[in-house]
C-alpha cells in the first residue's frame, strides 16, 4: 500500500452559510504501480482529493498515510519536502519554467534535492531520452510544441523516480495523436519503473487505458 | 547552499523575461544612485570648502586657552593666560594671540573694540586673513613700533585712514590704565561683515607690552590641524573647536547638510515605492509559475532567494553604474567648479558675516558613495519585502 486515505473530509468556509463540503468521508487506497484515473463532473471534489494527496491542503478530518506515515500532520515546509522526495507532477498547461531549457526544466527536482551535477546530468538526459525528446534538450519551452512541452513535463515528473505521479488533465491541451503518444508514454513508464500514476481527467482516451477508475460526485467516491 | 549555480542561472535569466521593465528599474536605480552621490558630493565639498575658508581666515579650526579664560564671558579674564613653557606654544602648527578689550579714539570719536595681538609671520603661515587687507599691510613693516590694522567699518566710524594715528586706551593685567598712540598701517575688508567693526590687530609683542604681559604669554593658540592638540592634557587647558567659536555658522552648515540628507532620503524613499510596485507587478505575473515551483518541491527559502538574487543583481549593477556616473560627473565639476552666485542672482556669498569663495569644486568623496549606496540598498531591500511576502503567501494557496 502506497497511500491510504481514511475518512477524509474537507470543508471550505468558516460559517454555516459559507461552508462547502468538498470531500465527505472519503476512503481510498492506492497501491504501488497503480495506474488510476479520478473522474467526475466539475465540483465533484476530484481536484480537492488530488490536492490532499499532494499535501497541498490538509483535510478537515481524517488521515492521509503515505507509506504508513501521516502526511496530513506535517508542516507546510515538511509537506513541500515530502512532495520533492516522493512525488512528481504533470500539469494540464505543462508549467515549465520559460527561462530554462528542456534539460534544465527536467533537472529542476534534482537541483532542488541538492544532488551533484554529474548525477543530475546523467538522470536528466536519461529522462529526456525516455520521453523521446533528447534532441530538444537545449530548447526553451517557447521553441517547442505543446506535445513536446508535455513530454518535458513528464520527464521532469519522473526524473527523480518518485513513488507517485499526480497528473492533472495531462492530455486536455493536446491533439488526438499527441495525446495518444503521451498516454503510451505514461503506460510505458508505469510498466517499466512501477511508478504509480493518478490522473484527474475527463479524457475518454486516457480513461480507456487506466487500470482503475475512481468516480466522484458531490465529494463522495461512488 | 547546494546547487547555487542553478539558482543563480534561474534568477539571472528571469531578468531577461521583461527587458523593458528590467531596464526601467535599472535606469531608475542607477540615476538615483548618481544623483544621491553627486548631491552628497556637492554638499560635502561646498560645506567642507566653506568651513576651511571661514576657519582658515581668522577663527581657526580650534583655539586653546587657559582653563579659566572664556571668550564668551561678560568679563574676559585677561590675567588668565598661558606661558611659553606650554608644550604646544612653539609648534608651527599653531599661532599665538593676545586679546585686549580697548577703547580706540580717532579724531572726534571713541569706540570700544577688541585688540588682537598676532605674530604676523606665524599668522600668515596658518590663516588667510592677510588676503583681506584692502590698504596697507598686515603688520609687515618692522620699522613702525606701534602698528595697528583696522577694519574698514571701524576706520570709517573713527574717520581715520592709512598712516593716521589713533589713541588706544586699555587696562593692564595689573589693573593699571594703559594708553598709547598707534599708527594705522593697514585696513582690512570682509565685505562689510560685523567683524570689521569689532576687531583690530597689532603686533603681539606690542600688545604684551601694552597690557604688561610677560614676553612669553598669550591668551590663545590658534590652529587648523586638530591632530596638533591630541597629545596635550585637555584637562589643563580650554580647547574650543570652531563649532563653539562660531556657532551660528556651524548651525547653518549643519542645517544645510541635514536638509540635503533628508531630501535625498525622501527621493530614495519615493523611488523605492516605485521599485516596490514594479517588483510587485513583475512577481505577480509569475504567480502561477511560483506556485508550480512550490508544488514541485521548491521551499520558501529557495523561492525567496531566487527573487532576492534577481532584485539584488539588478541593484548591484545599477549602483555600480550610478557610482561610475557620479564619479565622472563629480570629476567634471571638480575641474569646472559650480558658481554659487548662479543661485544668489550674482551677489557674493556670505556666511557668518564673511564673504566666501563662490566657486565650489566638487570632490568625489568615498563617504558619498558609501552613504548613497547603503541608503538605496536598504530601501530596495525593504521595498521587496512586501512583493515577495505576498507572492509566497499566494503560492501556497491552492486553486
């Protein structure tokens, strides 16, 4: 078991009138190597669930265990450190740093970890090679297509071999062909390195390939 | 900190994101640095020159007298004087003076004035008073046994001119009446200042004789270099710095210095508000990127450092540029002095009743660079606190 959510609830707002129950007593277990999609209409609570998993927010009640360690009780800085050590992120709009080249963007988590430059070079070039854009390593994001940028983003998310990668609508901005290529890439990384992928998505193409689907509505897992 | 190179690379490249905005902040900071340094240079040089000129003229940078001799007391204690065995007396760094309040009579009028006995040769090597002699000489003619140099105003009041004789009536140190006939050998002019009416000069030897003071006695030692008295026992004598001797001048100059400082401070403060606003806009535009950095695992320290490096590198470049520009401009105005009469409608510039040289040579002073750069750096550092704090706070908010 990689992540375990026990009776997690999240309430936004302070007064009775303004309170919104984004998550209602959610229980979810994520195992190592899972390839899972969280789906649901807008406002169903999937983003809140993803944010809880990432440690970006803490639940109002309940527990979140990551490798049997509670992360909901960690401080803000400890949760940042936890994300750096254990997680990778893929965003809908890639979120690459525009002033860094593809290789430097991939290097980012390793640099933040304070690894030595030789190892960083080896790992980042390997990650770029795995996602098939080694030849674009010196290009800046604005010099690449959306699909290429998303590949850089994926390389960045897996370069430090995290246990868990959270991807928020990773194919939403891509054309069909590129989206399929990206999905294939996720699948190959999942199979090759046993990295756990959790997607928040509306994309049927992606849903067709995941091994597990978690449906959400009104803050509850159906 | 590990991997500082990567942090520097990221921070410095951010400067190129919006070249126009970076250029505006850079130019603003460089120009304000130049102006602040130049303004301090002009002020310090002008004031420094004025102080040297005013003190070097007559008062000196300091005066040393007997512990109980007080120039500002209603009764000048003439019998409290120093002797030749005082360690500084023979030093070429000082000139001795003897003072005596007297009455002086011309053809039809008698007025009170202060007679100052000076050693003409030593006086000439330390002060520039001799330059004020409008007629005659400054006690250079040894053949005249009772010479006297009067101010233009006093000479007019007494209706006397060069080579006329005047009667001087005073009091000896033993309490006896002293009187003698003096010959006017010189008339000085201070541009109509009050001193012209109050001070007159004679040979120190003559005045000692006049008031029955021993040959090695004197009331004051006047000097320009304060290091001269550093080693003497300051408990035994009364040391009066120029600020106490001419407090009105000292206060005026201090006021000018402080006013300049405050005005520069206000200018830098206003500029820093502008810089703060520009930084705020700049950081705010990158809010989403900074948020992503936080999600990926960059902690607050890393993000803060990156923003600080970005701002400080720009600041460092700007103050270096400003400093070089200020040096060039100050050097130009050193060789092409500023004429203060431009600000007085062509009239002479007077301070403390004395005419001063209106041409100000601007010196490039290290002090001006240090104070200006420190001031701007502190304000810029303060100005980035709010933009950084806000962007950090918002980066932790999850949408």
